[in-house]
């Protein structure tokens, strides 16, 4: 259990160099992009307390998941040149693109998982069974 935050937020904000509570929370949450958990740890209070203060001060909140949600990470990889995804080392690609190494690994597996029979490599490739040969 975290120790209770027992002092005035405005006084605390002024003691660490901010003009007031709103300035402190705006800097931490909007400018530095700290999570509610990170702010709560710094202020020694709960995440709901931080959330309540952000709402009371009308600080614009980010949507859940932010830029690290799985769909956003996958979208970043999809729009890259696929040759880069397969040639660069996992950790280097992760740092360059801002996507977790585990997401890159899963994406690589998904992209390369198609059986050879399902992929046509050239225009001259013909499926093993023609359309006329298929039975209903």
C-alpha cells in the first residue's frame, strides 16, 4: 500500500518549481507524457487520485492505449518497406521504428507463415488445379 499523499498539491507544486498544481500536472502528463501510474508514484498517491485531479483541472487526457497500442504498432510495421522489416536486426528495428521487439517478432512470423502453395511468385505461376478442373 502506498503512503498517503498528505500535503496540499499547490504547495507541493510550488516547492518543486511549478507555478501551481495545474502547471505541474500539465507538465508531467501532457509535456513529458508520463502515465498516470508514473505520476502517482512520483506524488506517492493512487492513480485514481491523479485522474480525479486531472479531471478537476480540465487537463486534456489522452485516449487509452496511446501510441503503444497493438493496432498502432502493427500499422507502423505495415506501412514500412517489408524488406527492411526482415533485414534489420530485431532490436535495431525496434529502436528505429518505436515498436516493441515482441511485436516485430510476431509480425515477422505472421507475414512469413503463409504456405508456399498459397503464394504466387510470378505471373507465370499457375495454381495446381485449374478453375475448370475444380469440382463442386
